[in-house]
């Protein structure tokens, strides 16, 4: 493989972790509501959630049909309950309750992985150019300053800025333009197999799936369990 000269990072789920995760809080509420949710149900639902938020046809349709946030999240909750194994009728009944609970009580801490600053510093010292590409709707440079990560990155790109979202090739193409980088010499790192790994590979980039919980254990792709592995990949 060509030497890696540029690494592009995802933000949410990769360099910004939410503790506890929405999936954990959601499933705990469902269990407390009397439904038996097994580990395989949880894993299946989490993979579905990644697929849904990879700018899937379903989320695009739901956004059009449910323009009000309250309605969108209630509909999402119904879909997620089905992905956990509930019947359509049970999901329809429970969705408004779990959605309201999440809106009121899910207040996660925002955590940067402890190894991230040292890894980013090491990559810069190796001469690797760094950029960030997210499916967020709005620019997020201020968020990076808040997290203490802004000094590491040459640029940030939000999908909403160009109306193109991962896994669309267009967002990767724009990132390559901003980085002045060749796709074969660029590595994309993100936690969503469908948006990040598949999208990057379709656009001709190298890709590494950041999968610390081994959610995608059965998927055939280059994976890293720790960000520290990136210093070796870029060496």
C-alpha cells in the first residue's frame, strides 16, 4: 500500500465519545419496561443504528416525513425497538415513552479518548497531515476548540456545509481537495462501518474502522481497537 501522508478522522464516536451511550440508556429503559433484551439483540440493534445514521434511505425518508424533532425521534425509537426484537405493535406503543425518556434524561458526558492527544501529536510529528470529516449538519470548529483538539487539524468539514454526507463520495472528494491529498495516500478513520469504512473505500481512500467494542467483529475490513495503532499504520 502507498505510504499514508494524510489521515482524515470522523468526530462523533471516534474522537468524541458519549458516556453513557444512547444505545446503553435506550436498552436499559426497554429492559426496565419488562422486555428481555439479550446481548445478540443489543449487538444487532447497534449495527442497525450505525446503518441508519449512515445517511441511509430510511433516515432521509424519516427526516422528510417527520420534520419536527419530537416526531422524528419517536419514529426513530419505534424503528430501534423493532431492531431489538420487539413486535411492531409493542414498538409502536413503547416508542413515545422511550423517546420522551431519552430526551429528558440522557445527558451523557463528552469524552475524548485518553490516548487521542498523544496519538495526534505523534502523527503530526511524523509529518502526517490531519483533517476531520463529519456528518454533522453545522460547522463544528468551536466544538473542537472546546475539546482541545483544534490545534491538530488543518481543516474540518461538515456534511451539511456541502449537502453531501458519508458514505457519499462527494464528501470525501471535497475533503481530499481541502487536504490537497491523493486518495491512495489518505487514510480515513471512523467508527461507522457503513458511513466511514465503506464510504472511504468507495472514494478510493485507505480506511480503518475504529471498533473498540468489537461491534463489527464479523465484518471483513481493516480494524483498529485503539487509536494508538494509527502511529504504526502511518509509519
